[in-house]
C-alpha cells in the first residue's frame, strides 16, 4: 500500500511528463515511453483497492480521472515504431495526432484534474 505522499509523487511525476510533452520538451515518442501504461499499471482504483488504501486513493480521484483520459486518448499510439511500419507513410502522422490529443486534454483540464467518468 502506498502512502498519500507516494501517490501524490506518482501523480506529480506523470503530470510533469504530460506538461513536458505538451510544452515540446519531450518528443511524443519519449513521452510515450516514459509514461508507459500509467495509470493502468498501478493499483490506483479505490473500488478495487484494499479497504485500508481506499481513503488515500479517493483523495486523488480527480487526478486519476485525468490520467485515465490521457491513457484512453493515447491508446493505439503507444508503439510509434509499430504504427509506422503498420501504416507506412501515414504512420508518420501518428505522433502528431497523439500530441494533438494530449494538448487538447491539457487545455481542457489545465490543473490535470477531471471528474470521474462514472
């Protein structure tokens, strides 16, 4: 079980990755590699967490909701090399479209917090 400060640091790190990509400090490929399968690869869902972890995770529900939107928007853009080889010349637009989606989310949710979808 992660502490509140550990969960906060995890979200802070991934917020920083989003910001760095949106601000063109990281390329989309670099961002995608560093961001990985966040938040899906972490046990951050309060509904599925052990009872003693639920209170901590509920504090971050809006931050989790934002990053779930990022993950959904980026699904299919994870492996740039596969996309390029699968789609040929059109594959070169994949990073541009992924970055565009990421920038739209950052503009819509500038504090990197969103209401949960359900």
